[in-house]
């Protein structure tokens, strides 16, 4: 394999001839992926050379309806894992094993390939898979939804477990109670309502309850409603009447009490309803009220001691769970804003643009910052023509309000910039290697030597969300080195780009993963597409404390002088990420998700749920 550095030295001075060589080597080394919709026989599937995986056709079909379970490590590879894969989605590094990223990529590729192979190929298979996963009939209109999926080549037609997770607690509530709560929610400040009535087949904006008048300056708060209506317009006649309340804010608002949600899920499993008069919240414990009494967050301290072992993410959505990883509560603005947010005493059916594991907002995709492609294409050069091999990030200091009274230095973006610009002391990093030798404990490297060489991470613009006086904002401006914002063309020079949450989920991820860069992502928000994407195949997952960031980056780019680089794998994941974005995150894919979500929501809110179930 020709390294990126040697390749660049060859082609840059050759001008036109260099371009021809680039095209030639790109075709040679970056083969186009096989068609996705058709199942790929296991015996002909192309696996990573690091492991020789052997699979049984039913290994990846869990026995219960917890369809998000990824199974055990031994289910995926032909020999026992060399590292410790924990139940909380984290892998602990065994110094006597090979570098863990080899194994993480192998497992991820195996999961992804198996998911593609098992996808339903016709309506009957999709119905059977729905029954198997969720133990009930599909919603009325499921056949029309399937027709849309087939017509528009929507991939992975079974992978909508996110909808199941969002709506399942409401199956344990009486629809009479749900409709009463929904009607009450419509009157609350800062909500809008979308839906359709019995007398009007069109889905439209049914109501607005804002604390401010809707003017040309505030109209953008209703852009989400416009997106939903526009995307679902051609399908609206097939969706039963419903009323859906939305929050216009970019962060979730419905914090969930664990006991109430657990009671609702238990009732749903039994086909019964909870009694709202008798099911009450547990003890008020701040954010911990949303966690099981047996969870690590409830069993230990909210702050975690420094890890004695190197760790990486294997299961990204589990790694976002504050109940499994209580350090998230102390290191993310979503949770730092309120020490005691006050859990809702009932589950409220309301939609939001994002959610966390501790909220029960029903999540919906939208078109904010959505792009079909990076245009002009010259702003998004191929891997070989990206010259900057540092990990790049520019962003505002969003995520929390910055004042002497808030813990803004503990929030995700301030910590990131502090992490990257820290020049004091040393940091232990795993040394990348091309051989199968033991990864070892890592080597201590001075931060003043390492960080400037591998990070280009700065706040951009000027301080925002700061106060209460201008003097504090000026102090913030002096505390950090602020750079100008990068345009798309400037960002196109960077091979490795980090994506980090702001005030809520990062809407820039769609644009980033559509580029030819390798995307690293640190987040506490499981998004609607996480059942339909695979970390280590399409992007690199990063823990929110950034403890794995140095090791992951150095594995791909190599050491300070490029030694031990696995740039070929970086290029492949970057390319596969872009292909995924163009294949799995089209407007048609968003529409299919919304269509199915509204079919499911209309049924769970109906007084006659049986009549809105699919009849074969």
C-alpha cells in the first residue's frame, strides 16, 4: 500500500500527470463498495484481513425484543477476544493483545455486514421481522410504507428500533390518559403542534404556543414543522389523524423518572396500563432519579476516578448512557446546567429534535444543516490531496452559559480546547504498529511535543453565551486563543475532523461525514440514525472525556513522524462514511423514518389501537 505521505510527494510536483496518477491509485486502492440493498452471501463477503470471522446466519438475531443488543464478543469472531469487552459498551485494553482498534474494526465490520445480510427483502419478511422484534403487529399503513421503502431504495428496512425505544413506554399507558396529557401539553409555552384532523387529510401546523410573537425574526422556530410537512406531504393521506406536540428548542426537555418509565415498560410488556394515580416518582436524586438503583451511577459516585486501563468505545449508544457512565453528568453541558432538573411525574408524549438516555422526548429527524453533498466538489478534495494531518476542530463556546456561577470549564467544549492546548506534563499513548506484537502499556510523551503536532483545536469567532457583565466575556476572550472561522474550502485541507456537541446535538455531523475526511465523534445524544450506522466502519467514536482521543488519532495518522500509520484504514473509513451518508441519509431516508414514526405514533395515541394495526 502506498502511504499518503509518499503518494503526496510523488503527485504534487507533477501537476496534470499527478492528477492522472491520483485517479489511478484511487481506483486501485479504493474499490467501490458492493450494492447495499441486495443481501451479500456470507461465504462471499469480504472481511478484514486482521481477523478471520465465521458466522452463523442467526447469530445476530437476539432471542428477545431488545433488538439493540449487539451480543457478546465471541459471537462475532472466530476466537476469543484479546481485550475485555464490558457490558457498558467499553473495551478495556489488554497490554498483551494486539492494538484494540484492529479488533474494534473487525467486530464493527462483522456487525455491519450481518445487518446488511439479514435485511428483509419483501413485505412478508418485514412483517415477520417486526413481529419478532416487537411482539405485536405492524401499524396500519405498513404496506404503503414498505412500498415507499422499495420504490426509493431505502436501506436496512428493519432497523427502526429507535422508534420502538421512544414509543414503547407509551404502550403501557391508557390512550385516554395520553390524549389528555397531549392536549394539556399543547397549551404549554414554547411548543407547537403538528397533525391532521378527521375532517382534513392534510398534515399541517395546528397550533403555536410561544412566549413571543411569531414574526419574520422568530419564524425560524417553526422551521422544523415546515420540514416535516414538506417531507411527508405526498404520504399524508396514508397517516391516520394525530396531534403531535413539538418543542422548538434544540435540546430535550422531558427528564424521565426511572420508576415511572420502568412501570410503563413493564405494563407494555404485559399488555396493560399503569395507573397514573398510584405510580409515583422515586426519591428525588437529581439526574440519578433517571437511573436504575442497580446502575453504576446509583451504586457509586457521580465522579469517576481516573481509569487505570486504556479504554475505547465498542457500543457507542451504551457509551452515551450517564447511568452506565456517570462521568458524563459531570462533563457535559446538558447535565451541568441543572444539578436537580426535577423528573416529570408522568411520561408526556412530546417530540424533540434530540434526546438523551435520561429523557423521554420522542426524537425526530429534521433538515437543519442537512446537505446532499459538499458543493462545489473542489472544496472537498480526496484524501490524498488533504495536506493537514492534525485533528481539526473550530467552534463556538456553546454548550453552557459562561458565568462565574456556572461550571462552564467542565462542559464539553471548554474541556476539549483545554485538553488540546495543555502543554504541561506528559500523556501516556499507545504506540501504533504495523505488526501483531503486543500493544503494551503505552509510552509517556511530553504534551508540549505531542499536542501542537496532532491537534488544531480552537474556539472560533468571539465569546458567546457569557455574562452577566461584558467584563466576564472579555476575560473569556483573554483566557483562550480565538481563531477565525474556517470556511468549507479551508476545512477541505484537513484529513481528520472532530465533531463535538454544542448546546445540543451537533447538526454539522451530516456535512462532516459527507466529506472525504475521517470523522471522530464525541456525543451524549443518541440520534435517530444510530441503528443504521456503524462506528469504526463509518466514523470513529470518542468518549466524552476524550481519554481515547490521542490513541485513536495516533493509530490512524501514525506517531509524531508518521511511524506506525494506518492511513489506509483511515482513508477507507472516511470513504465508507461518505458513501453511507449518500446512501443512508438522503431526504428519502428521513421521509421513510418520519412516515413510520407518525404511523406508530398515531396508533399508540389512538383510543382504538387495534383498528390502527396492520391486517394481513
